[in-house]
């Protein structure tokens, strides 16, 4: 499964980094988008909003204050689902995604991976 970690970080103590590590351990193909340039476990963090293909799941690690313009971007890559991790919940964005037929899940990616529910 192709997964986009939106809000990727090079800091090993950040949840986005830990999620990237776990996703790779579980055999998922991972793309990273973040504010700062860098690399995580051999993957390059892309900046801005690159057009990505065949993304099944987007896992969000940016709070509502940093989600400006995200609806258009998410619509352009058309994932099957978007996971709103704790602290990223945004009812306006969630409703807009659902209206486009994109599944929305308020959950913790780390918990989903650890419990086999991802």
C-alpha cells in the first residue's frame, strides 16, 4: 500500500518520523511531504504539494493552523482515505473530503499499525 506521511520530520522523536519507520517495517511504500528539506530512513522529504500517484492513504501530522489549501491538494492526489492523527482533527476538512468520497478516520497511525488495524 502506498502511504503519504504529510508533515514529515527528520526528528526521530516526532510521531511523523516514528510512523514512517513503522510503515516501512510493515512493508508499505512511503512518500514524505514536509516543510523542511531532509531525509528520513533513506526517503527524501518533498516540499510544497508534489503531485503523487496511486496514494492509498494519507496520514496527517500537521495541525489545523497549517492545513490551508490542503483540501485541493488532497483532492488532486485522490487517496482512498485520510487519517487525522491526534491534534490534526479538522471538521471542515473532514467533511469536504467525505463529500468527495474520500474516507476519513480520526485515529493514531501508530496504534493502527501496532494493533494490525492499519
